[in-house]
């Protein structure tokens, strides 16, 4: 099968640093090629992914207007040159505009909150040649209200990149690993950890200006190095693996409707249970009492922390591999391609 994948134009595939969806696309390129498929990639011109053919976007700006038109026309040229059996977009829906009425089967994947007239219009124009996916059933539910045929296919991890740790000491720290901003609940994590009498390591980047910098400066920074709260800063993959592996739990009590959150299955792959809030896609990731707990208040969080010994770290790893691995999720994409007549 000839598969043309697309990623947004701002960040190379794979990314040099942070870039969640760019990592997802790069992993799919490698997996599909290892299974005998020919893969093309439309992405940032500096991309080094091992696709059979790479096509650079002419305009790195994500906005509407001229950048959108230039990239949409470039994708039409790339499709004409590559002649794909399936075009799978992880980039902007608008880039598909010149191809929607054509016969090439198309998949449009969403990793963020979605919905609106553009989806309704695309669904009408694309008809039976267009399918939508969301990174969670939560995202698909948002999209379906606007129309189209939607399939939930979770974001994934590569389990071999995470070291399973079957046992941690009774005084192992809790770890908050995410961007330090109000919607991720770092202040709530601090409160829960302190109420439970547990050490907490905060890891992640933070804004350098605006309201979220104020949140960092007023709510988080003054708590560092007080009563068991430590600051690790932004971490690379090796340090992330180490922090998650030696943690008693990952604690990210999100305060918004999280579309997915790749750090949660990453923690499970290390054998580390997850403590969060029942928002967005989190109920699709955490099995209450099996791989983690939900808590909305500091008191509930402290109570859940005291129950962490009930969770099997081996079961956390098994769930990560069985439900959120590259092999499982890539197979679901291939099955979706097959439903569009591609083999």
C-alpha cells in the first residue's frame, strides 16, 4: 500500500525536542515501512523521518489565508507525485480542500478539541472517500456533532522505550510531569501530595509571560523546596523515563477536558499508576482501582495516594502494551484504510 502521511508545517518530523503529534507520525512512518508499505510524508522541510519520499511544506505558518492556500496546493502536487492509495492527514483540514472531491481515500485525524462548520462541509464534499479519527472517544464525540464518519484510535507509545519498574520503595516520590499551567492542576497536585505527607517532584516547562506565567510565579514557584516539593525543570526522554519509573504515581489532576495526554500511558508503561481527574479522555485511559484513581479534591487525592499500594505495577504495564502500543494502534489505522478499499 502507498500511504501519504501529513504533519503540520511548524515542527520537523521527528521533532528535536517537544512535539507530540510529530512523534506519532514518525512512529507510524517507521512501523508502516517495516510492514512493507511505501510511505510518503508531507511535513516541515527539515524533517528527517525515514519515509520513502518526503515533501516539504512551502509555508511554515499555520494560519489561514495565503499560508493555507500555498500548503493546500502543495499537498495536491505531492499527492499527484506520490500517487497514494490512502492520504492520512495529521495536519490542517483546510490543506485537504483541493482533494476532498477527488477519488483518493482520505483520513483526517484530530488530536485536539474539534467541531464546527468546516467539518460538516468537508464531510459533505468528501463523502464516502473521507473518514475522521479522534485520539479519543471524547474527541470523536465532539466531532460527530458536526457530521462525518468518526473512529476513535488512541494516541500510542512505543513500550520498548520505557523501562518497566516492578517495585518502588514505600517512600517513592509522586511525580507531576506536564506543562506547568493551571489547566494541568500543578497546584492541586501539590495540595494532594502534602495532604498525604508524600514528596512531590514537579517536571515540565512553564510560560515566560502572560497569565500562565503569573500562575507559575504566584502559585507554584513559592512552593518549591518547601515541605517536600522539588523542581526538576523540563526533562528529556531519558530523564522522563527515570522519573516515571521510580515514581509511586504520576499525579496530573487536569482541570480541563484533556483530549488524550500521552504522558499517562507513558507512566503506565513504566508500571506507574496514574492519579488524575475524571475529565475529557482520562476515563478511557485510567481504569479506576486497576491502573490508577480519580480525585477532584485535595482530600480525595490524599485518600487515593494512600491506596496506591492496591495497584499492580505489572498490570499497569500490561494495559499500556495491550491498549496503547504502536503495534495495536497502527493496526487499527490499517484496518480503517482497509474499510476505504485500500490494501
